[in-house]
């Protein structure tokens, strides 16, 4: 179950980096991939479902801030 958690964390870091850079198109795609990885990790039990939900929420919040600019 470690690889699923590691993969999710890697995608989160990539998404955050793109969000900070302001690359809207790339960031949106990276967030989608990160959300899928978080869902899969939660489904398999590598992450608690509320932990995954919280992380997805934070990513989406940052994405919406970027879109509104």
C-alpha cells in the first residue's frame, strides 16, 4: 500500500508546483490526476478516506483561486 500513497503524494506535489507557477491548463490536468490517485489510495486503504478528501479539497480550492484570477 506504500506505492499508492507515494504516487498520490508525488502527484500532489506536481499539482501544487504548477498551481504556484500559475500554469492554468497544466495545473488543471495535474489536479485531475492527483485526485484520481488520491481516490485510488483511499479506496485501497493506503490513505484514510477523510484524509484523501481533505487533500482533494485543498487542491481544488487552490485551483479555483487560480481560475478566478
